[in-house]
């Protein structure tokens, strides 16, 4: 049986489009964990960068799911990938956003509350405190990915 460490591959991925303010980084984080991958994801002024490593089959599945299972409000315009040698990351993390001079990011328009969130909002059996995301009148339909405090 071959040593699995010899089969580790690395990828650097840039995703462009409406990928900020729509829960994309938490989505990538969960997807990486589902596929047993390590690395990082971050927003920048031109899109989202991902450095990820793991078994080749896991990377292929991750790339497929990245586009096929993207958050409902995301609009992916392009996905660029480059092979990279693995760096030996021990986990997957969401890194802090960074600004790039002269570049801009597409932002999604304000979206009405989705049916799932509206049902949750109006559910009298939901006893979570009002300061929780529940009953927040401006809550975007990010399916519990959290508020968007800023974009680069």
C-alpha cells in the first residue's frame, strides 16, 4: 500500500464573480472539511483565493462541489486553478480579507428574506434570544453563515 502522503496534491484557486457577502468563505470552509482537505480561504478585492491540499480525488470532488453547490446568492464568473506542491497545512482556516489597489469586487444586491429564514423568523416555538440572528429585520439569506461586517 502506497504512503498516502506521497499522494498529496496542492491547488491554488481563484474564484471571481459575486462571491462576497453571500456566505462563500464559510461554504468553502465546510466543503474543505467534508472532503478532508487542509489550507485556507480569503476574500480580496478581485474575488476569493483558496489554497487547498489533500488527495487528488478529494481535490477533484472539492472543485466540482465548489461550483455545483455554491451558496444560492453566489454567482461564479470564473474558477482558475494552479497546481502547487503541498505546504503541509494541518487544518483549514478562513483568513482575513485583504484589499488590492485598483481592483473591485462585485457585490450582490439586497435580497428579500428567503422562505426558510422567514419561517424561522416567525416561528413562535423558536425560543432563542432576540439578540441572536433570529428576528433581525435586515438578516440576509445567507443560511446561517453570519452577518457580513465589511467587504474589502
